[in-house]
C-alpha cells in the first residue's frame, strides 16, 4: 500500500495556519496526505493584534487559538517546537529541545520527516547592527514579546503611581514609523486605561511618547502622502511627538543617540523599524538566501535549490516579472499560502507546480486606536481610493472576519467574530491582508 505523503508546515502565523487548514480539509481529512504544522508556541494570535496584547487592550485568553485543538478539528497534526536546522538529504526538519523555566529538558531534539516542506516562519525586527538595540530595546515579533512589553508598562506605571511620582513622565520611544510603530504609539493610551482599572488615578498625560522615523515622513511605504499627513496630524493631536528624518546610531540604558548628535531620553524603547527573516534561516540546509536571510524562491514559491521545499510570506524572497520583489506584507503571505496549497496538490497528482504568484497591492489601513482610522484601498488601480473613519473600520472588521472564516469556516468564523466582541474590543490597526 502506498504511504501517504508527509506535508510539513513550519510557522503558525496567518499564512502557516491558513495553508495547514486548507490542506487539512482537502487532504488530511480524506487520508490523502499527513499534514503537520510546527510552531514554537502553543497558540496562534493574529499578528496585527499584538499591539493590543502589549497594551492590555486585548485578552489573549479569549483571542488565542490553540494549535492542538484547531489541528484536531481541521484534519492536520501539530508539533510544538522551534526549527533549528534542515537535513535535505534525509528530508527532515530538526527541532530544538523543549525545556522548562529552569532549563530542564522536557522533550529532546527531534527530527520530523517530510516529503513536501513549507517554511512560513515570518520575520523579526531588523536591528541593522546598531549598537545597543538588542540589549536595550524591546520588540513586537511574538505574543511572548507583546506580553513582556505589557508587563514592563504596567510595572512602570504602578511604580510611579505607588510612589506618587506623577509629576515625572514615563518616556517611551518607538523607533520606526511604519504601520507597526504608528499603531503602537496610539495604542499606548490603553495601558493607562487598564491601570485605571486597578484604582490608580492617572491619565495619559503621564506618558511622553516619541515616534522616530529615519524617512522624511511617517508611513514611508504608504503611497499616498496625504495618508501620512493625516496620521501625523492625529498623532500630534493625542500628544505623540513625531520626529522624522532622524536616524538612530546607538541605544543605551538611558535612551537613544541620533546620527545628528541629539540625545532622546527614554525609559523604554520599542524597536519596530525594518524586518528580516530569523538569522538561523540564512542558507539553512544549503538553500539560497539573501542579505536579510529570506529564502530565495521562484514565482511558484518553490525554493531555487529544492523543488520539494516551499517558502512563503515575510521569510521568502519572491521575484516578479518586472524585476521587483514581493514586499513583506500580510496580504501577500495569505495569498502565497493559499496558492502554495494548490501547487502542492498539483505535485501530489503528478503535475508541475504551475501556479505563479503575482503581487497586487490591495492597499493599507492604519488605525490610531480609538482616535482615527485611515487607509488606501485597491492601490493597484490608479493609486487606489483613500478611506477614513467608519468605512475604514468596517473594512478591517471584514478582514479579520475573513481570517477567522479561513480558519474555522463561514458559520463558526462569523460566530466567533461576534462572540469575541471584535467590533467593540479590538481597535483595528494593520496593513491590509
């Protein structure tokens, strides 16, 4: 009897979850393949919601999706672990040991067999080798890091409030004014709201937030400059200090030093500028990679050196016919995932992986917490259409609903949307998916 093919997906972000769900439904449930998802965490939180996790506006106990539970319900398997290496000759993914908080080994290093492998690990913040960034900054690449920021913020607030030092401000610097940095700057006010719930009489005037961008305007990758101008105006109105054309060349425990010789004092620095693939992906298993560790792929998402291995999303460098490269966007990761699932099904049927990914910029939405929502839709058509306010919020709600539908189906996805109170407790803030 012919053995089922092993399809292994590494990375449980939006792209990884959606391809695992699709292949689980279409192959796993029907006994046509064994589909396995690997992630170092136990549960999935939609990455655009991490800002709200960090500020206490979102309870991950409500919005997190258990990988094991989801796998059991959708025809695939789950293995918890962190990928450290790749044995292409043996066709095995190598996972690091799992240890407890004290360093005791719970599970030894493991090897997971694959016939087809999808690398969907995503990206991390790029420190650009700037002195002090890794030692003195916090990042927002994972749920664990979001919770770390949340704890640090609450501890700082409570320390100030309990010692009645309300005349002193808590200085927070956010480096990088892309969507992540902009949204985090606005969401910071929720940390104040949460602490008020503990009975402390404080307000947002306790915060001094500085948003720093090396480019001449915030949201530099958003095509329409009027969107950048609108967001900058709103940020200034809620008390965020916006500094553009400012480059950081060193971070210390006391704050940031700019290339112009200015010092920006800070109690906390959140680094959100630039992305790269994790360092361990660089030439992993002999695969080709670029200067930011992305795995080089063809337009059908097969890696350039191994047709049995695919890479999707932020960790993949995918060329386009005009010589450009697909940008690291949530919308492209999702589209790559669904297309790659189709290509793997073609390979299983003995056909070539003939679907090629063509990027179309659907636009971007940026939400400043409860204050303002603005964005650009359908950018690939004549520059797109600018939207603001309730229309922009409605579009975001539709995007998150679509994500839940992909993971749970139309009925359960819609019910979960309302059960979690997304329209009330989630303040949208993301690049359009």
